[in-house]
C-alpha cells in the first residue's frame, strides 16, 4: 500500500519459492482485496508448471504475468493474459532477436545477467547494450534505486521501471522511505520529459 500511495502503477508478486521475496497465495489474496482500482497485479514466475500458474491466476486475479526463467514463447502465451518476458542482459546477447522470439509479449523486461540468480541481484547492467531500434516497450530492472533512477530514465527512456532490492532495508523487507524517494525521482523524471515542473 505504501508503493501504491507513492504512485506505483503495478505491484509484482513473486511466486518463486527460492526467492527471499516469495509470497504465498494467501498473502497475495489479502493484498489484492485491499487494492484500489487501476493497479496492475503482476505475478512473477520462474520455470513454473502451467498448472501452478493457472492455479495462482484463478486464486489471485492477476492481471499480467512476468516470466523470469527459460520459458518459451508458446508457454508464456498460453494463459490468455498479457505477459512480460524477462531477459537477463549480458554482452553479446541479441536483444532484437529476443523481441522476435517473444513477439506475443506485451513488453520485454531487461534485467542483469547473473550466473547465481535469475533476478534480484541488486546490480545494474550496462544500459548501452540496449539497441536504440528496439520496438517493444521496455521495462528496465536490475539495480535500480533512488540514486540512479534519474540516470536510468534519461539513458534508456524505458516504458516502465521495475524496482525491488533498491527500495529494501534488507532482502524481502521494503522501506517506505526508499519507496517514496524512488517514486519522487520517477515523478521528477516524468515531469522533465514532458516539460512540466514539479
């Protein structure tokens, strides 16, 4: 609720047991029941079975899916919900080909590559690796925090930002102060891009 009151457009729920940010269906049901209208509910999955994803959708009313594993396009597209495909960016990766490989995705989420984790590393990747001619909306993730979000927005011009570790006091525990600081920077970036003064 702190994130929503600060201006977040979507909440992400991690349905991946090894993550320190993993949530249960019951926790998500309680949060969702208290949400105001027009807040997107995004479920994050990593190589989950189709049955598991379907059960979570039915129990929680997710609006969108985010796939962070080795899922193929046909798998991601089978749930009749908009989805983002997370791409872990490293030198030599062809992001234009990734767009083609996931043509049915509503956006690509670009995150930091790590051999140790599928996401949530707290580290930013080299944003210059993103081609200027990408066609899909880009959601930028990986190491974002109140101190670098302005640079991230000006460098990448993403459609949206995905933040987690950068607004935590420890893994899985969010800071209302950091969330407010992050969102204030986002608002200022948006104002500058649209010629407004905040």
